[in-house]
């Protein structure tokens, strides 16, 4: 069963703000995004944001 876009978006945002920004958190967020339809614009947008956050986290180490 696919989760609603709004519930996935809220969960991902909450995870990234509460869980810190580390590889484990990014992986969990990515798993949540996999619950969205492949053609979902939200999935595409959040995937891009996640990639940017990963790059920022990697550059700050």
C-alpha cells in the first residue's frame, strides 16, 4: 500500500529535522520516498532536496 504524499512529506521533514542529518537518517528518508509513486512530482522534489542535504552534510565533514 502506498502512503499518501502528505504523510510521506511530513514524515520525511520531521525525520530530517529531528533525526539529525547523517547517512542513516538520509537512508530512512529515502526509504520513505520509495513509498511514493515513481512518477510523483513530490518524490522527485524531495529526492532532489535529499541529495542536496547529503552533499551539504558531506562537505561539512
